[in-house]
């Protein structure tokens, strides 16, 4: 049976520089165990890289290194540079890629305790990043991105945003049965189905990082632009920008802060950062649709609850479950009728 150390050594022997030794660690903040931060002793100096192996299961893996390159060439979004990608390694390891090591702390571990000024700068830059993505990259249909003969395509595409969003949300609901939240499925469906009429059918599909959350950002406190890297590009959609905006407001603001003044201040910074790149009317029905988009996002988090909290104590799990249920009740009340 292979070990992380043996797999990393095989990768370095196949694709890395000459080295005298290496150490490695796994990142915090919710990253998969298939990601390793590696430090090599190279010519008497330390050389740092990140190695990511294909997770188990039938998961497309080549899309992520492609998107690193694709986004870097078209936007100013900070993404780690791909150094090596092996879809069919010549050694006995899973497919892998190696990126440069971008320094910074994981934002999920620090965000709630940042100074007000650092939080303000993070939200303004998060708006800049999404505005940059949404203004520069568009597609012809809605759906999940994949690769075909080395080219980005929209897989299982749909021409109607409302229908695609409904499909996405029903997929989240279908996964609740084996979670502690199976009891909320019926109530969620009763509220979501009539509210779908508020979701637009048309619009230009834009590139959406469907896992844009603090755990997938690195940052340096005190910097004018504190976000140093956007990570984990395997979950990417062609979707309406307002869906991505509502997700981000939920994952960064509404699920993290209870003070309404703090929420509105951070929301204002986020919106201002976004509109510096791309025009957006946040008053034209968006505020009404936002709770529905956010409820869908929460259902996605509920569906993955056990995978995220499996290694935590019962007390941690109980607190997280209670928080999710509180968020569910608040969003259910806010969904338009």
C-alpha cells in the first residue's frame, strides 16, 4: 500500500529537480488529504511546491490545471502557476499536478478574528476577483465545465438559467437523505418550487468558481490586496453572476457575522469592489433572489456535512448542525413568495 511520502518521492523523482531530501505537510482549512505542501532541499536551499493527486472516484481531474492556466491568461485573479501536470504518470501514482507554493494563511482560520480594516480589504478584493472573472470570461450555455480534446466545454449544458439552477438545487436536496438534515428536505422543496418563478431564465453564462469560500483563499493580513491565491478550481460552472455573488455573500458574510451593521458594511465593500470591474444593479430584484440562491448554497453545505465534520468531536458536530439549522430557518423565511 502506498504512503503519501512514497507517492511524493515518486513525483519528485519523475518531475522534480535534483534534491537532497524533502519534508511535507497537509494544508488546513478543509482542503482534501490529497494535497501536500512540499519543501525540498535543492542545492543547499529550500524550494517549495504543492503536489495535488487525483482524488478517489470518477472525478474529472484535468479541468483544474487547465483552469489555472485559462484564468491566469485572461484575468488578474491570483492563481498558483502550474509547474507539472501528469494525467498518465510514468510512475505508480495517481494523476497529479504540481504548483508553485503561494505564501499566505488560510482565510477560513482567520477571517472572523481579522481587524475590521483587514476584513474590509478582503471583501473589496473578493468583489474585484469575481468582477474580473465575470467580465472577462463567458460561455454559450449554463452547466458544469469540463475538457474535451484539451478544450473547455460546458458539460450537460442548458440554455435556461432557471432550469439549470433548479436542477442544481434538486441535486443538493437529493443528497440530504443520508445526513442529519433529512427532515428539512420537504420544507425546503415546498418553499423553493414556487420561488423559482423569481429566477431569470436568460442571461450570459459567466465563469463561476462554485467553491469560492474562505477555506479556498490564502491571504496576508495588512496588505492592500490581502488575498494571495484562489485555490481549488475543480468545481466550476457557467452560471449567472448573481448566483456567485449571493453564494459569496452567504459564505463570507451572512453565515459568519450576526451584527446587521457589520454585514451591511462588508456587503457594501464587496459590491463596490465588484462594480469597479463590472456593472451590476444590486437593487433590480437581486436582493429578492439572494435568499433563494443562498438557501441552495446552504443545502449544498448540508449535503456535505458529514464529510466535512467526520473527524471532529461530537460537540463540534452538534454546534455546526445547530448553526446550519438556524441558517436554514432564517433563509427559509427570507425566500420570496
